[in-house]
């Protein structure tokens, strides 16, 4: 029995989604930072929700992702834009809401509820005119598919996602295979 592959965003849809935020206000800045981080790292919702500032190294663009199971961790790297966005978010969060150990909080410095994050992503996806069921897991799948497309290396994707078993990562090959099928069917026609 095969699993349903979640919807993923095209590059155009990713841009449209990230263009929806009015950064004059602090909450949209936090929300955009969350979505960009999900798209650029493939973090799970729980990993992002529990991310602490002490695990982000803004000088090197590294994130230490601590997983629940056995407190295993993996290191991820951020591109310059995401590193800068996180740095700006940290300054604003501390200045306007106060110092927090956690990267993403409410204005009262409490952890954000997963349901609230899912609702936020759905709201901004609809606002962007994206007619897909976009979830935090969709953003993880988008990241993995884009990384596989760019690197052509399933082991890199496995390591980035924190999968112990390569079979968990192989779903992304099917997504890229669908693109290969389309390309070959229209090749020289």
C-alpha cells in the first residue's frame, strides 16, 4: 500500500508564499522566517517549534537540530538570506517581545502551538492563491524534492532530513521520476 505523496510547491509558488508578509509588523516577520526556514532546511514541525537560539550559529550559518528520539542531533547549514533573516528576527524578537531561549514564540514568549503554525501556513498559502493542501510536511517535502533535484544525491537528502533508513527518503525519487517522465514524453516531440 503506497503513501499519498504530499503536495509540494513549485519555485514560483514558494516565491508567492514568501511575498505575502508585511514585515512592518512583528508577527508576520516571525511567520515569514518560520516558512523560509522550513523551505530551506526541511525541519519537522516539532524540530522547528523546539529550536533554541543556542543551537543556531549565525556566524557560520549552522543549525544543530536536536531530535526527540534519544536526543540525536544533526547539523544543517543555512544560505546567507536565511541566516540574515534569522539574525534580524532574533534582534526584533528580543527588542519587542523580550529575550527568549526559543527561536519562535508568541508575543508572551510562550512556545507556539503546532496547530497555530499549521493554520498560519494554510492562511498564507490561500492568500498567495496556491490551490494545494500546503502543510508543514508539504514544506519539508518541497525542501527534499528541491534538494534532490539540485544535488541528484539521495544520501545528502537522507542526511539533511535526519532519516535513519534510506527507504524513508526514497519517496522523493518518485517525485523527481514524475518530472523525468514528463520531460521524456515531451522530448523531441
